[in-house]
């Protein structure tokens, strides 16, 4: 047989084969830009694609706490897998918007997985999921850790010692740790989750290393101030001061523990910190130090001032911010008299996020001028993406619709007198909204007409809270939400009067719904019994919590 000469026009390699043989570097560059669902499909092409795609799928876990059991079911059985996914994990972020979410982590231990995640660099938890012993495991197994945000256990006084010892191990062994956020629940005995011992360990180990240092509180209860006329109180204050002195390069500082220890710490911060980008303080008495911090950090872009004890004019301690061109996010929660705060805000036209609410520690009535102040604020701040402020009537909603097309989150807190027409205009003009909370006051004027327009106009809606007492809401609202809002995760204040049949038809169609709250009226016979609630929950695969209140 005579050999044939090579063809002058050889046939090209089939496209599928060529794609399957792409070099790993090119695959990595492509997979970096793909969605997680697309990466899953890529894993099924061949082994080379699997090796390149699966680390990106498992590199980051972001979920609600109750969803952790699904991850645990896979990660706890590495021998049944093609490869050990635990070694791919670099970030874990678990949210707990519901009170009992952390129960799932008690049954499906997070620490058992952390023991085998040597590449972990970021761990963020919104609830007490790790004990002191678990923190020891973290310190030994995850020494690449760069960012840690945890809630310490505070249910038992003896848990505080374990928290302190575990924290000391983490800051000692995780030499790359730069971002530290410690969250504490405050018990009725005013016990914080960590003591001066844990904070002293941070001060000793983290010298010129931290970029973020945050002491935050979790829970909605009004915090009690702790009497610092004790040796422990003074030791806690000294430890916080030493942390700030030893880390003058801090870019994020949050001091929101309800303890007077933060007041001497504020003096130290005012004297030593000049590079802050984010600053949050709560329950502070030393307003002069707060003002000094605002004045000496011109790079600030996020400022949160919560429950400040001041009788001074609000404009006085906000004066340093007027010349700050970098400021984008401002929260004033119980800082000064509410209607003294609002008239000042239009001067900050560059703001993208505004949260201004009256103090939770005193009664607050909606003043007649409040809505006018809010309307003036949104007219001046046209770049807003998030707004939380008490709104009672249509006037501010109309101003928002006219001036804030990029709004993503809106919480109007009150909503007593808003009407269908204003809500319709808002939904049509602000069609990027993902969070819409329509107030906690009873409103009998909102109907299906407005909420159907909301559903049709906001395809990206993730969180919706209907005004209380909307007796004119029917199944039509549920049908519209099920049809047009595929990303809806939480739905609040649904009138139980819509009936169990309507709930059973439309709620299961909301495939991403996690939390549902129903507003019952037993006096009128409109409520869903426990059997009906259980039946509804069983019909919804992802629905984790249903609450019903009158």
C-alpha cells in the first residue's frame, strides 16, 4: 500500500475536542467569569475541566444557616467524593436572619468541617456557631485565615472563659489575620461574650497587623450599660486602648458594645487613627472624641453613629463631615433629636446609603414636618441606593420615585398613610429595588392593585414586607409575586385572610422563599391553624420558618 501524501487542507479538529483540550491557564481565566451553575455543567465535560472548575465551585460558601446541613451532608463524606472538596474552601459566610437557624449547626457541626479546610481565609458567622474548643480547632487548622467575624456564646457565664481562650489561640496561630470582628449578645445579666482576657490576647498578638477591629452587638433588645467601676471594666478599657494604639493603620473601627469602656478608647482613637474608611460607634458618652475622629479621618466613606448621648445640636458633631467628599454611607440611629437631624442631611448630596431612625430607648412621634424633610433629602441625594427612614405619607415616596432611580433597598418604617398611586409610581420608577419594607403601622389603603404593580415592576425583588392591617389584600398579590419575583426570599405581613387554599397554591411556587410571616385576626376568624402551617411548610422545599402574629 502506497502512503498517501498529506492533504494540503487538513480537516480542523472538531470544536468540542478542541475545547476539551484547552490549556489549564485558559480554562482558569474563563471559569473565573462564569456563574456557579455554569461551572457545575463544566465539571461534567471531562476530568481536566472538572479539576479546573470544582475548586471555584467550592471556594466560597454563602448560605443561610439552616442550609448548612446540605453542605455538611456532602463535605462530611470525603471518601464518597471524587476529591475532597473541603480542601478547596477559602471563604465561608453563613447568615442567620431567623432566630433558630443556628440549631442546624449544632446538629451538623461546622467545626468538624473547619478541621479540614487549610485554605480558609475568610469566616463570617452571624450567630454563635463556634465554642471555645471550636476556636482552638480553627486556630490549628486554618492558619491562612485573614478575616474572622464571629458571635461568641454568652448563654452561660462559664462559656466566656472558653471564648477568651479560643480567641487567644486564633490570634496567636493565625499570623495573617487582618480583619477581626467580635459580636456579642448581651444577656439580662449584661454579660458580654468576651472578657478583658480575650481582648488582652488580641492586643498582645496583633501589633501593627489589623486593618479591621470591630466590637458589635447582636440582637434587637435595648442594651444595658455595664457598670465599669470594677477592675474587670478597667482592664477591658485598657485592652481596647492598647489594641488601637498598637494598630494605627486601622481602616475599619466599630465600637458598638454597650459598655462605657469605649469612651476612653474613643480618646485613643482620636489621637492615633488617621486612615479610617469605616467608623461605627454606639452608646458613647464622649461626643467630643467622636467629633475628633470624624475630623481627623478625611478618607471616611462609611459612618454609623448609634444611640449617642448628646443634647448638642446635631449639626455640631456632623460639621467635620461636611468637607468630606468621600462619604457615601451614613447611619444615624438615635443620634440627637430626629427632626434636628433630617434638615442637615441634604448637605451631603454625595450619599449613597442613608439610615436615619429615632432612638429605640425613648418614645418617638411622627412630626408633621418629617415627611417634608425626607422629601428634601432624597431630592438632594439622587445617587441613593439604600434608604431607611420613617415615612408616613405619599410626599416622600413621590420624591423618591422622581429622584432615586438606582434605589436597591427601601425601608419606610412607618407607612401609615401611603396610598396605591404613590406605591405604583415608586415601583415603576425604582425598578432596581431588591428590598422593600412598607412600614410597621396599620394601613388600610394599600390594595392588590398596587402590590401587583410592585411584583410586575420589580423582577429582582428579594425581600418584601407588606404594610400591617392591609385588609384589602387577596390571593392576587400572591399570584403576582409567584409569577414575577423568582428571587423572593422573605415575605412579611401577609394577611391570613387570604386563606390556606391560596397560600397552598402560590407559596410553593416561590421557590426561593425562606421566611414567611402571616398577620392573623382571630377576632374575625382569619388565621391559619397549626396543622395548616405544618402542611404549608411541608409543601415548600426551601421555606424554613413560618410565623403568625395578631
